[in-house]
């Protein structure tokens, strides 16, 4: 898919990039989820990311309507910019 040319190639080039990113993220998560007894070990670089993600999700959950409005606004903006 990455070697296709033209506008179709530009469109389909996003698919393998997204799949690659998902596989890398899955590998990192898999390595972080090695269980040793009842405790889950995670690499040191994952701890700040997990803390940031937890804080971000708690804010999004607290302000659901505002979060949904921001996401919808970004989507509409992207349609206007790209379309």
C-alpha cells in the first residue's frame, strides 16, 4: 500500500502507517503487562505517560459535553481545511 502512486496511493498510505503505529503501541503495552505475581511491571518511560493519560481521561470524563464539543469542532474544522 505504501508504494502505490497517485492520489489513491496518498490516501492508502495512511493505512499501513496507522497499522504500524498500532502494532508498536500494542508491543509496548504487551511488554509493560508482564505479570509477576499480582504486581504488573511497566517500563519507567510508561509511568509518566500513564499518569498523564489518567489525568487527561479524568478531565474528559468530568467535562463530557465540553470534550465532545471540542472533538466535534475539530472534526468540522478538519473537514473545512481538507475539503
